[in-house]
C-alpha cells in the first residue's frame, strides 16, 4: 500500500502519544462535526465511536453496521481533521483472522492510524474469544499493518461487565509477545466512580471518553 508521508507522520505521532509518560485522553467522534470540535478543542488525536457512528447511520450497536459503511464514516472523519485518527472496529466484523485482515486493511485505506479491537463474541454463553483465537486476531491485525508499512497502534478493549458477563471487570487479555504488544483499555462498569478504591487500583492509562 503506497501511503503518503503525512499519514506515516500521523502514525508515528499517534504511537508516541502512547508512551505512558502521561494520561492519554482520546475523545470519541461519530461524524465530521464532532471530530472538528475535538480538534479545535486541542486534542492531539481522535478516535471514533462505533456505537455513535452506528446509531447515526440507523444501525444498532454490536456490529450491525456493515464494515464498508463504518470505513466510509472513518474516511470522512480522517479527511476532515489534521490530527491522527484511530478507528473503533468493534470486534473486527467477524471472528476469523481473514475478517480482521479485511477490516484493518479497510481502516488503513480510510485513513486510520490505529484501531480499537474488542475481545467480544456478542454471545451470552461465550462472551470472550478463546485466548489463542484472540492472539491470532491481534497478530493478523499487526501483520496487516506491517505489510502496509504503517506504525499502527492496536488497542485491545475487553468488554465492560454486562448482563451477559456479570462481574467481568478485568477479563483475560490476550497479548502477543513483544516487540510490539497492543495497548490495553479495560472497560469499567456503570457506577465505577462510586468505588474510590476500585478507581485508584483499576483506572486505565488510556481513557476513552464517550
């Protein structure tokens, strides 16, 4: 994939923002207007919100929106701002590694320099992917970005506790070995701010505002 130098520079900047020297707040945009507002407010990077984009296109959450429609929305946002954009791709729009390859390729083509990839099957009896499967999915995403020649940030996002997985505060996180493990965002349940002890122990380094 022949990417312009400006895209590679955005990718390098976005990766540098994950250096763990400070809290990284990443606002979530759902359209061009919200993205421009975040950029004007001074945020150094923007992520997309999969639920927000889905709802604004008439779809419910949990991968009901087609991959192509999501990629088109990401493209409009990436082309409208000068800061790096990371795409929330839910669980990758399919459980197979080939689905991940297609999704990551589509997001890179759309202008994203990173993704948020959920560890969620959307099945009540088996809410998380098997560890080996999730590791293969992350590797597929990494290899796809590597082939494109892009320093690409992969954020692994386990689901927050829900009716399907009660008590699941910090589920398993499948992380392939170095040199480039993904960053991790832990979902917190509604009302987590009412538990100061849990907040101090579990607050993630990267926070996704929604």
